[in-house]
């Protein structure tokens, strides 16, 4: 169906050739971007796997300690011990650019740097396993934050990869073939017109020569 919506003129042909050149260059750039996004995505997947294993192990250890503490302390004492935390955490977010994708970078800071502030209770009436549980939770917190950052990065990169893939496919399977088809159609039409013009000129020349040869005074 190429050529049905275009005017077969040399000006249109030159315009289409320019668009085809631009489309091919854009196609190459988008393919390069897609390939680099895929490389970055695979790196993030690997990082996500390592972080998830660390976080799951850290949470498992913390919950195990908390389970032991729960068995050694009464529910009321356990609740009272954790009711009023002394430490607070402030989360921050910045962004970095990965192949035109703004991905988040999370950070946190505590109200003070004293490690003992994570224990909102006195040690006389509590179990040592509760201390272990809170300590392990504090240790795994940074990994949990990084895991959230990595998983959000994965989501954003996956969305950008899909958008880039659709653009590459649109250029490769729709726009470029359509431009090539229209260029071929116009080139054939122009060639047909040139051949028809040559035939007409030859006929006119033949008629002129014939008239000149048969001319009578």
C-alpha cells in the first residue's frame, strides 16, 4: 500500500530520503540505549538478589531472637519495653540519572549517633534476646533501605526498557519499511514519467522529421 498517500514528486522523494536517514539514525541510537538499559537492568537484578538474601537472613535472625525474647518475657513487659522508642530516623531521597531514567537514592540519619539509643528500655528487667533482636533489626535496616532503592530502580528501568523497545519496533517494523516503500514507489513513478517523456519526445521528433521529409512547396 506504499505510495497511496504521497505525491510522486522529486521534492517529496528528497524529503522522504531525509526522514529515512533520520529514522535509521534514531533506530540505531534507540537500540544502543535499549542494550545499555538491559545491561544496567541485569546488574541491578544481581544486586537485588544479593541484598534480598542478606535482608531475609537478617530478618530471620532478628525474628528468631524476638521469638525467644517473647517466650522469656511476659507480653505486657515486652510491650512496655518497646512502647516509647528513644531513637528516631529521618529518611532522605535524591535522584541519579541512568540512561535518562531518574532513579531514587535513599539515605537515612538518626537523631543521635549513640548505638545504645536503639534500646528504649533499661536492661534490668528485659531479656538479652530482646537486645539481640533490636540490634539485628538495626543492622539490617540499611540493607532494607538499599533493597527498596534497588527494587524501585528495577521497576523504573523495566518501564523504560519497554518504552524503548516499543519505539525500536515501531521504527524497525512500521516507519522505516513505510518510508522505504514510499521512496521505492515515488522512484518508480518518476522513472515511469521520465520514460514516458522520452517516448513522447521521440515520437515528436519522428513526426517533425517525417513532416520535414514529406514537405511540398
